[in-house]
């Protein structure tokens, strides 16, 4: 899906959240990353295979996530 050089991390990579944002939908609380991940403002994720990643509420509460 990614055409960047170097390519963005794959959806199953540990640093998958570092992928470029393709679509911003912050008015409804999400961003679509170029690796196919929907990243939600509460830090939860929907992976391309349909798997859900629970929000990291600790990082969100401490401001570690921007």
C-alpha cells in the first residue's frame, strides 16, 4: 500500500504507528495510515486483517501520544 521511500512499517511491525497518514478524520476520531491501519484518537487501532488493538490508555493519559 505504501509508496514512500523508505517504505512505511508494515501493519504487523512493532513500529506500525510510524506510517504516514493518508486520511485524517479527527472530526470523527481517526486517521488512516498508509499501511492500512485505522488509528483512533484514544490510541486504539483497527488492523487491515480486522484485528483490534486496545487503546493504550496510560500513554494517552500521560500525554505520551500526540
